[in-house]
C-alpha cells in the first residue's frame, strides 16, 4: 500500500500560536500520526507569532492569481517535533497585532471571512490538480469553521482529493452574510440548504459538514449529543442525516509535556509508585495562591475560561458554601468580566481560602494540576476537554458534569467502580449548583478516607490518554474514507 499522505489544515498550532484546545490537537496529533507511518503536513496561517518562530524556512509556492484573494506565498519549515509545516504567508491578512481571530480589544477581525476563506482555498488548491507542490495529499483533514470551506472548494475543483472535517466545538460556526459566497468566489449554486446556506447566512462550518466525506468529533459522546437539539446549535438535522459518516474520537494528551515525574514546573516530581511529591506541590501551590498552609484541607483546582459554558457561574455561586466545608479553591483563568470580578471579590472575602489568578500561565496551570487534591470542571457542554485528562495523569481526581468528553473520560467513583479499579473521578448528571455542591461533598468525604483516596489517585494515574490510541483511530477513518484496507 502506498504511504498515506494527509494535509492537516488548521488555524492554530501549539506551541506557535494558541487560543484553545484546537492548538493542542494540531500540535500533537500530526506528530502521533507520523509515528504510525502517516505522512502528515500541517498548513497554518502566517501570523506574526508563527513567522517569528520559524527558525528556517524557504518559499515553495506563490499564489498570485487566486480570484478574489490577495497575493500570498507558501513557506515550508519544520516544527520542533519534526512535523513538516506549510505556512500561508499573506501579511495583509495575517500579520497584525492581536490574536488569530480577534483584535487586542476582543472584537472579531472584520475580514475574518477573507482571512479564513483564503486558508480554506489554499488547502483545497493543495488537495487538487492545481497544486504547485510536488507532494500531493491523499486526503485533506480540516479543523473547525476556519477551514470549513475547504471541502466546498474541493467539491468544485478538478482532481480534488477526499476530505474530513474535525469539529472541536460546534458552537463556533463562522457565519457571515450571504454576499460572502461571491466575495470568496464560491459558485452561487452552493448557497442553498444543500450547501453553505444556514438560516440566510453563509456558514463555513455548515460547508464543511455538508461537503466533507467524513465528520469527526473529539469524543464519542459529543458525536451523539450534537445530533440533538440541545447541543446541535442548529446543525443537528444535517448531523443526524450524516450519522453514518460521523465518528467520535477522544483527544489524547502530550504525555511528555504532562508528566508529573518529569514536569519542570513542579516543586517536586512524583509518580503513582511514589506519591510523596504531591504534598510538596500542594504546599507550594497554597503559598503561590495566598492560601493558608493546611495540608489536610482539600484543595480544589480550576483552570478554565470564565464562561457559562464552563459552568464557572455555578462554582462561584457555591464558593461561600465550599469555604465552610471546608475546602480551599485555587482558580486560574479569564473571560467574562463579571465572573472575573466575582472571583476576585470572593478571594478578598475569603482570604486564605480562595485564591484567584486572572489570566493565563502555562506554569501555574501545571502547578494547579499537581498541587490540587481535586480538579473542578463543571462544563455545561464539553466536546472533549483536556484538563480532566491532565488531572487524572497527575493523580488529581476531576469533578465533572457528565457531558461530552467528560462523560467519556471520567468514571464516577462508586464503591463498585473503585473496587473494580475503574473509578477516576466524580460526575453529576443534572446541571445545577446543588448537584455540583453535592458532588464536591461526596469527593471531600472520600478524601478523608485515605486508603480509598490513594486507590482512586492511583486509578487515575493508570489511565492511558496518550495520542497513540487516538492517532490509530484517525488513521482508520482516513483509510475508510479512501476505501483502503488498514
């Protein structure tokens, strides 16, 4: 069998440019696929941060005559992990101050349709007869709405290869006015319910879901949830129709970066065979977050966006009750201004019990995973989630709402599941503040039963969330789409 060649098109990739979980997947999955023999090359926009971090690169193509799009070049380089990188260098679209999708003031870039329309178009060109490269993919792997037009462009391109699209969060859809179809030089005929039209607008994500040969979501449970009205965000009808071409694959994690035995950010390394370092990390975290040094009071960790999706409103609501249990709370994150203020106010009202750091810190996120006794992640919906995976790796049982990838990756601790060695955290089903509080109470109760708590922590650390398993599942989907045997 010929080597499987895949173009992986994404709008962000760790560690070069990151706003969320998509970057982590884009940074890790291609490397894991290459390790099992898939020739993956990643296409990413040439943002300032990406260009600046490319130590060596050379020009491999120029796009001077794509109808409706500005001139651009394609640069070739290599990631630190050895993954080949193709960078779409178009300064007028990508080299500007701010983030990949928004200005420094938090407003969407006004030309996002053009910016990600071009990314999608170039991905399609590279997957068709028009490609200027010697290397030709067998398949294009698209990610989220930012590359959602790629399958549509491929549909109308001579010699186009197959495509798959991965949904990392269905809530973000890339919806733009109807006239965007002509601005991006898509056939007017595709602006229909059987195409890119979505409630009168043109939708990048709808285009991907309709035209791609296969749809992948980042957990099996989320694949089922998005076919229902509650979490379908208007796409549930299309997704239900395409259920035979829909696969859920749980994300993996970088087990080298997230390894408590070698983590450079920790006060003291530890492993499931020797957990003594956990106490030293708790002590260090308490000091860093301004919490009282109380080794026997459970410390709850949070690393999250401050949004309703993440359920942080419920956690903030019950924070006064939590301080009386007693537990301590260490929170890292940013987002909704009102939630940030509430969190800060609580830290002042309950000094020594609630510590809050607004912003993002890679170092502190590792220290919270290691130093906390439990990790709280009460998301209303969660396509996959990564922190609950990091938590288990670090022997920090997660407390989660049983939705999406959280339900797939956390086994609720009961007497039976603990005895069977499956228990890895605590889960509640109905999304209420009362249920969250009751589940934390249940976790605190087990925490004070040290033999059982140690068993639970060891269970967590025995779980395998490496990318190896996930990569094999992706490869199987690629081969299915191409009609090849494994």
